[in-house]
C-alpha cells in the first residue's frame, strides 16, 4: 500500500518581495526574491555569510510547521482508517473498533520576520538580496555565483 503525502507551505515575503531563508551550516538569515531563488539559470544558492551551498535554506520555523502539519495529517489518516475498519466489521462482530478524533496540533502561521536586513546589489550577477548591514564592511558572498565581494553597492 503506497500513500503519498504532499504538504504545501506558502513562505511569506516582506513588502519588497523578499523571502526569509536560513543557512543550515552557519545559521545566518538572509532574504532573496522568489523569482531569483526559483530561476532555473541559477544552479545553487550560496550563503552570503559562509559561502557554502546548503541542501535547504528553510528556516527552523518552516521545518517546524511542516512537521506539525505532517503529524496532523497522519493522525487524521490513521483515525479515518480505524473508523473505516470499524464500519466494515459491523455490529454483529465479536470485536468492535472505535477511536477518538485526534486533537490537531496548532499550526503557527509564518511571518516574514527580521526586518533589520538591508538590500544589497551584487555587481557580479546584477541581482539583489537582503543581508546583514555589517556584511558591507566585512564582505559577503554573492548568493547567486558565490564570489566574495568586499564592495557591495547598496541599491
């Protein structure tokens, strides 16, 4: 028996259209526009802080929400299966099956938090991203090509 479970989570953007991401290596938060993140011409997204390529840049909040949503969905599927099995057995059976409807866990909404990030223009790729303002001084890796840029121009 194969059961596919698809959970869709919409990651909100801030007023300028940037989505919050988090590097799984160094924990750095940064923001990127959805069209840049989903551009098929960009093979990898680099962390602006450590320069590494992570498998996922989902924030801890998104991962936690996905886990809660999955648990709620699975508990409901199990409940429905037990309820269906109980109906199939009927009232004349020696064994009866009953279950209580599970109480779903609270699914906290996502917000585009961390407003202290500043928009920076990466000359190498002609794209913008939001990073910590201090990265203008210490330098930043371009999110789109990985080049270390010490002279990020503010847009």
